[in-house]
């Protein structure tokens, strides 16, 4: 090696002596990993597990997909019981959520108009 550092804007470097290494074969990788004491990250056999499997996630509602022409999204923070009641009403009536929301707005508007009178 040279003691002199290669200049950035000087003549081109001769890289003809450099070549990529051939890719390692799987058996070579395995041998190096075993020699280093590497433990696999794969799942342990059921008999070797010391802790129980994680519990199944909470039950999810069925996804609702309807083509209605509605193209605005409304995200609300609501109490869990209010959301459950809204879904229950929509499900009981067979309404999509956008339709249930529109009906709720119409009912609230009617209620407010009757209060003004």
C-alpha cells in the first residue's frame, strides 16, 4: 500500500486488480455460523417452548366495503360504548355506516329545528 492518499480530482485510479468475491455457498455460511455459536431465530419446536403461545388477537369486525359515491372520510374519537351502539344500530337496520351517519345527521337536524319552534 502507498503512504500517499489518492487525490479526488487527479488522474483515474487503477481498479483493474479489484474483483467481487464469489457469493458464499449455504454450507459455508452454516459452518461459520455454527463455529461462532450463532443460534437460529426460527421458531423452537413445540416441545422446547417454555412459554405459552401468544393469545389470539381480539375479535375483529368484518370489513365493510360498499360503493356508494361517498368520498369523504370522517375520523372521530368516541367512547367505546358509543361506537358499539352506532355499529349495532347500523347492523340491526342493515345500513352501511355512511347511511347510518347521514340518517343520524338528518334526525339531529330535525330535532334542532323542532326545538327552535
